[in-house]
């Protein structure tokens, strides 16, 4: 229950947001404070609600391509990946290997871009201004590469049922190889600038500890789960696409605090670079679109569930069809939704300043929560 | 924990669970659960370290359906539970005290379909605005409404409790 102000009590009810620099979008958190300590923290969401699920029920599959890029603006390609995989699973469409490799290469680049955005914004929340200038410099390279191949910088609708919209060219491949070399040389600077910084360490170490049981109770996934020592990554536990053919590690840190989640994401960027490099080396020749994709995609009758690992965790698509080309029900399970729902339990008893660190370490993207 | 063990666990709670074809369905186990057994099954899954994925309403005739997804952290066992409930006044027991993460998912389905999750302490609008009232945006109108058999083909009905 959202607390109401009561002048007879010693506690204070304070609104954080809906317009607040550290909420990364339009999120309001109603706080019940005892001095500087947070007793309760109730997120109020839905300010950016656009009802993507209803839109999915009134238009056919290709009509939804534009929607998938507009939920998680920082890692939109994963949303497209889950969507086309769900439809392909329902219809039994085989995708050419080249298309599947292209999907993995672009999605992993997008994941790095998302983590770089988080890196800058998280440190900005903690009062460190400079790191975002470095991370946005690197992120710009990825956005240019993705813009060259997909035509968009953020709101991608690049994947199609049966393949991808257009093929990679030599310029993208060479540019990505240059970027991989550049990015690898940048991590040292990141670690020197931030990871070893004593002020940063004091703000994040031992703050906001999430236990493995909390992960299960709330269904928290992604770097939040892996920062609590749980190697839960859909790319490994339920492999989809061509991830089972690629060699990469799932970084985990057992501490469960904000610093562990920070280290998971930095390590993940290095793993994503490994994935992109291998996928480029193995990129098969051939078509990027399956040949026998029906013009009218008749769904079902039946249900499918498709989970993919988005930048923030497990993204699930539940698709129910009734035999027509318009889905009967399309449910999207965004990772941040479950990750944010544990905030009240996590925040009780922490300092208000630590709440900012905790929310930053959860890597929230509000439009995907509101949908 | 293997699939056979999960099926056995669901069987001990008196639910007829059936293995599903993962490559085409995306889940490993499917089960229709009578409403009164739902909490018992959810508790059994909680005790065996399952993780809650989501709670999904599906409007259909003559009854609507609420779908629950669970997964294990080591993977390989995605469980789908289905509950039928009356379309006019849908009532399903809450599992938010067993899986606190279900709280938001249940509130969302209450927003979209008006499903009353009995025992939930706060079903106030979460995603919709406070004054949304009886909007229920995902309810199907008579023209669009399909039979449950059209969504879940009848073989899956076998062994259901009436």
C-alpha cells in the first residue's frame, strides 16, 4: 500500500520522481522515511504506458515490428529477436544460418551499447560526471555501425520472421573488427577510472544486497541474478539462436551488492565482444531470409513461449493464436518489471543516498516496464 | 531435478501434468490446475526452488484462463500452469504471499481483465491510471471473443478437473 502523509507521525512521506534524474524515465517512488533512512519504497509505474500488448492483438505480426523497438530503447534488438523467434517457433520456420549469425552479432553489439549507457548513467547517479563522456564516446561507434546496417540508432525494427531486413556489408564487418580492438583497449581505462576509485567503492560495496532466494521469489533475472552468484542466462540455460555454437562465459559474482552487479555488466561487455568476434569469423555465406515464409502468417491455434536474454535479463514472449494472422494474445514479460518489483524489500532500512545507488545498479529502463 | 521428478511433484499435489514439446511450445510441462489447488501447486514449486516468470490473463469463452509460467535457475524445466475461471466474475486465489514477485503480475492482470486475485492485499491500478475504473482494456468484445478450445487445442484439455 502506498503510504499517506500523517503529521502525527515522526516519519516523512516523500515523492521521488516522477521527474528525477536518477529514475531514468518517468518513474515515481513513494518513500516513507525515518530521517535519512528509507522504511518503505513503493514504485509507481505506468506513466509511459502505451499498451503494446493491445496493439499486438489488433495487428498482424509484421505490423508489430515497429513496436518491438519502442519498449526498451537501450537494447531494442533483443525485443525484436524474441518476437521473431516466438513466431518462428509457432510456425516452424527455419532461418538461414547467416541470418541467425547476423541477429547475434547485432544483438550483442546492442547489448554492449546498452551496458555502456548504463555505465555512464549509473556513475552519473553516484555523482561522477566524467565516465559518461567516455562511455558515450564508445557507444557512438556502435550506434553508427548499427545505423549503417539497420537504418536506425535506437528504435530498431531490423529482424523479420524468417531472417533479417538486409545483409551485412564489408564496411560493417571491418568497422566492427576495428571497434572490437578499440573497445578491448578501453576497459583498462574504465577500471582505472572507476572500478578502483575509492569513493565509488564506498558507495557500492555492501549496498543493496540481494539474496539468491529473493531472486527466485521475485523472478529477477539478468545481471541482477548473476550479481547474486546465480549463473542464470537464457543464452546458456535454454540456448536459442546460434548461442550453443559460440564459446563464451557467464560472469557471476556472489556478493549480491551493487558492486557485484557493476562487475557483472563490465565482464559481460568483454564476453559480448568475444561472441561478436567469433560470429564474424564464422559468418556463413548465403541468404539472409528464409525462402518459404508465407505472406500471411497464420498463427496457431496454440500457444508458444519464447525467452531470450535481453540486456537487462530474461525477456519472455507468450503468444497465443487462434488460426488467424493476428495474435489472439501477445504478452511481453520485460526483465526490468520483475527486477524493479523487489525494490520495496531491498530498500527498507537503507539510506536515501544508497537507494539511488541501488536503483542505478538495477539498470531500469522505464518504457519497457510500462510498455 | 529432472522432468520426471517435476511431473511426480505435480502429481503428488493431485494435478494431471503432461510433458510438452519444448522445441515447438517453449515449455517443458503443462498442467491444468483446479482453482482450489493453485496455491498448493505454487507452494510445491516454491519449495523446489522455482522462479516465477509471469502471470498472464487470456480472455476466452465460455471461461477465461489465467496462465502462470515458472522456471528453474539451472534451466531445462519451464512449467506452465493454466487455471480456468468464470468470465463474468473471474476469481483466482493469489499466490503473491508464496511468490512476492507475482504481486505486480496479478495487479497487472487485474488492471487489464478485472481478475480478482482473492487474498491480494492491494489490487489498486498499477499500470493503468488511478481513475481507470472498469476499463479492462484487454477484454475481448463479442465479435473478437474465441472459444478456449480454439486457443488451447482440445488434446490439452484431457485430464482436466471439472
